[in-house]
C-alpha cells in the first residue's frame, strides 16, 4: 500500500494521484472527438484532525495507444486536478 505524500515535492503527489486514479477510477468518460478516455478519482488528505484537503484527479488516456498524459510542471498539474479546501 502506498503512503499518501503529505508534503514536499509536488511530483510525489502527482505520481500518487495518477496511480490511484488509474488503479481505482470512480468515473470514466469517453471522448469520441479525439478518441480519449478521461479517468477520474477524488483524492483526500485526512489526518487525525480531519480533512486537510481534497481534489479530483483527471488522467487523460489515449484510446489509440493507451498512453496517458502526465503533468510536466505545477501549472500542468493544476489543469488535471481541481482542489477543494475545507472551510
């Protein structure tokens, strides 16, 4: 079982989120216009004090070769993930 990366380099969180999303998707949508699948999963960071944050990770997978799009920087990761911060 992977440990959830709580801090540090954003790439650790991206790797974890992409792996969890592809392993256990909560939603999969097909786009026939460009032959891709969008695989989605909610990711939660929960501590003993409760929810720290949550976000939806979206991974786009090619229907042709099965390759998935990966983030190359924090801005790219932001396009793939929608973060919700608890109040």
